[in-house]
C-alpha cells in the first residue's frame, strides 16, 4: 500500500517561496515547502489496487470504441486487468528488477502494461514509437531489456531486424495482435499472492523506469527514476494544481492525453491522473483532424500541451476567421483577451484593479464569436492547460487566460521527473515558468545555470556495466544546462541553453531561445534556428508551417507556385520580415537578426534535425544547411 498524500483543503493554498539573496540584493535561490507527505513505503504498483479498494466504481480511465464513443473503465476493472497482465509477465519467466521496453503511441495498452510491469516488480523502459532501428537498439542494449512490447507490425520489424544484436531480449510482443490478451490467458494459474509478493519487494528507492533523454548530440542517456521520484512529483502537483486535478467546475476532472508516454511529461500526468482518480483518455494520433475529433468526443476539463499545440489552435482560429473575412475582428478579440488576461494577472498581484467594466463588456461580446470557438476546438470543457517543453510566451498565455483557459506553464527535465517549477494558481506571472514545485528548490549558479534540488530529482544515469544509477548530484543539486534568472518575487524565467549560447566575433553573448520562440508563434513559421557563433552578426534559418502556408497560398492565389520558387517570393518574405522585426524588438541591436533565409524543407525528427521531444539538433542543422548559412554571410 502506498501512503496517500496529506488531505488537501477545499481551495488551493498559496505558499510564497523562501528567497535567498546575493550581497547585491538579487535573488539567487528560492524554495517552496512540500505540500504532500513524502512516501515512506510502497510503490507506483499499489495505485491501481488502492483505487480498487477505496473507490472501485469510480471511472479512472476511458477507452475509445470503434464507433468513436468512449467507454469508462472503473478502478476495479483496471486493477483486475493490471493483475491479470502482471500474472502473465510472471508466467513468461520475467524476474523482479528486469527491464521491459514499451514502444507504442499514446494508448490505453501503454498505461496498462506500465502498471502491470510494476506490479510484477519490473522496470519499464520507454522507446519512442518513431525511433529508428539504431535508436531502439541502443536503448534496448544499454538497458539490458529482456522483453519489448510494440504496438504495430512495423515497430515489430524495427526491433526484429536488430534481434541478433540484442542478446538479452527474449520476448517481443505486439499490442495490435492481442499480446496482452494472451498474457492474461497465460497467467491464469498464477496465484494473486505471487503478484502481491512481487509488489512487496518495491519501495520508494526502487527504480521504476529508465527514460532515455533524446539528446541534441551523442547517444541518449538513461535517467533512472524511482517510485519515490514520481510520488514526490505527482503528489505535490495534485495538491498545488488544485483546480486541475480536483475540478471545481460542474465537469468532473478529466484529461485526454495525446503527448507521448515515452516522454516524462506525458508519463507523469498519466500517473498523476491515476493517483488522483482523474478520468484519463488516450489519443494515439496527433493529426489535426483526428485529435480534434477525439477532443470533441472526450471533452476533457484540462489538457497537457506543448506550446506548438496551443499555437496551432490559435493560428487555425485566425486562419478560419480570415477565410470568413473576419480577420480584423479576430485580431481585435485577441487584443482584448490579452488585455483581459494581463488585467487579471495584475489584480492577482495587487498591482492593478483588474478588468474594468468596458474591458469586461468587450470580452463578453467576443466570447461567443471567438473565445468559445477556441474552447470548442479543445473539446468545449477545457478550462486549464499544463504547458511545458519550451516557453509559451506572454502573448499567448495572456490570450488564453482572456479566452477562459488558464495556463499553468512549467519547466523541468527528464532528470527531474517532469516539472520542477510551475505557474502557481492564484498568482500567475505570464511569460515565466513560475515558482518551484512544492518540495523543490531552484538556485542560479554564478554563470547563470539553473540548479535544482528536490524529491523528484533523480540520483543519476544508468550504468549498463554496473546495472545501476551512477550518482551525478553535487551536494544534492542537479545542474540542468539551462540558463535562467529569478525575479524579485522568485519567479523563474528560462533564457536559453548554456551550450546554445552564441558568441559573436565581436564578443556579444546571444541567447537564441527568445528570438526562436517568438518567431515559432507566427502562423507561417514551423521552426526557426538562430545562427551567429563566431560570426559578425546574427542570422536565422526559417522553415514554413504546412497548414499556415497552405492557407497563405490560398489567400494569395499561389497554390501552383513550386516550393523552390516560393521561398524566394517577395510577398512571403515581406510577411516574415515583419515577424523578424517584431522579434528583434525583444533584443538589442547586436543581438538582432540581420538576415534570414527560408528553407524549402522543414526540420523534422525523421530528417534528423529534431529530437523526439521536438528540440533542435543544432549541429545537424548547421551541417546539413552549411551552404545556406554561408550564403547569408556573403557580402
């Protein structure tokens, strides 16, 4: 049995961070006390069984049916399935502590096998479903996985072609051919007590999963996250984000998960939902039409999102308005929403009176015309979104707040079991990644690097030779590699990656992230990479967003212009030049983008230019587009 979090109050609690200042008065370190009691015994494997015992009839999951409807799965039903699959894993001969890999999209089967593996005393190893054969082989080899479950025949072929080099791999199962059903059948004669005994061997210090960081260069490293790491993360998140996990609206708390479970962000929320008994659904396809249909059918009360998704919803809304001849109306509505969100923020901080009568009336006017349509695109019931992965930006955060969707923006890494900071309810500060999570401390090193400490911070990376984690913390602090600043009230802003800092030939240090994040929010821009290391000025490579470009082509009647010609189109370049000029307002003249080029192809994971978590592989981009970069610097 896992110790439950401390009882929570009826409304969220706001605890101001404790601040430590430098001699010059600047804030150097902030911390927030834990809201939930630390786990002393038990493991994640107990969550389904605790739920079944305490609330057997509560719907903790929903599964999409062939006709598009959603069928609830109660706590008792899910625990029974977890038990049956765990028995099958034991019957197959898997022993406690062995690693089992899962390579699949975001599906019910993923979560079921995750919890069943823990119940059988195993350690799960996520593999991105889009991984190449080389990437998958490295993870399976390094982790020493003895079993691997895939979703499709194609993924099975990826693993099978590497089988000769995977000496430890003795089992390969496929979800869509009924593998979990066969495991249940195989384990029918295993007594419940055998599974209970396996669960009893686990405690908060036991490794729960090895999650391999995608890495922008080099081979991925396996982060060893314990059961205790996850409990420290989710129990405090549940208590802090009270409105999200303990819905105060007329709609019970629920979420549709569409981000990959291979990534720690999605995994953490899935576990948090089971822990809080929040109804969880899975959306395996992120194609726009598929995702919108799933959102409309499921109607979640909150979402887990990356900025790209929120940007796309906004840009799609504006493109629709433009097609209807209402672009100016949409733009007015957007400005009003941003002003409204900023006014609410000021009131919460005591620096303003809040939205005035005129602003409230204007917002009410545009609610049925614009804001309700934005909310409808997300299912109609969404009131909150947890956003991470990269900065969302103040403009979009304020817009969504004004449109009726509160954004909780956070920051974290695989090594910190997802969020280490998050926007606090009742006191957001738009454009920042908030305060430390309860039980967490943030420190800024002398060189500006963000250091983190807390119960959710891992102990080290997997060492295949030793079969355990190698500690990497320095006095309890993890050096993130990210650069950041703390403001007077303890809010953290991430300013870039330490290794991504550009140093021009004139000695100017330039953080590319603010410029890149601003430009990516433009409806025509898919990706942007700022260049300038050891160069005399700053330039940028820009790729085009397919949906935004298709809309622009239609509006400009340029559907038949070949892509190789379109990237030189003066009208298109003028639009993007305005976007670059807007971005340049964020920085000094020495840091501004002087030239840019539009590439005829996008940066993608398949092309080797993005990691699975959509971060730029800068060295790969610079290598593959060397000619285009050199052209930017020709006189």
